[in-house]
């Protein structure tokens, strides 16, 4: 693995992690009644955020 490839991989992982954290934050800020209307249960927020960013296989 070249250094350029290493840094590109590292950068893409940081970007994905930032997207995950942003998605997690947004979902956790939903009012409970709105979340439940969307079938989002508080215990599922981490899984939903991970699926949204990393795909279903990662969750």
C-alpha cells in the first residue's frame, strides 16, 4: 500500500465517521413522537445511522 493510498483510505474513513456522527446527532434530536411516527425507536438510532452511512452489511 502506498502512502497516497493510505492517506486516501484514512481520509475516506474520517469522512464516513463524520457522516455517521452527524446522522446520529440528527436522529437523536428528533422529537419522540416524530421519531415514532417514522418507526424510529430510540434503541435503533445507532443501527439506523450506521446503515445510512456504511450500508446494511456494516450494521
